C-alpha cells in the first residue's frame, strides 16, 4: 500500500478501520484504473472504427446486390 514510516507504526489502526485502510489503498488503485481505462478507450475506438468501416462496405455491397437482383 506504499505506507510511510508513520503509517507502518500504526498498522493496527488500518486493521481496525476499513475506511482508513481504503483511503491509503485507493490512490494506487486509482492509477491502475486510469491505465485500464486508457486501454479500454483505445480498444473501444478501434472496434468502433472497424464497425463503421464494415458497415460502409456492407451497405455498398448490399446496394449493388439489390440493384442486380431488381434488374433481373
């Protein structure tokens, strides 16, 4: 939990008080969440871009297929 010297001396206080322990843990965990959020955003953007690309291609192909089908 990256405790300083004073916190290490009072570690029993962390065992008795959950709120105090969470207040010491959250800064490190928040950094990890920020990193995971960055990965999530990057993957989500790539998925959305790929979806838009495929949607455009499929729309174009369906239009050509429908025109061919209706002419015949």
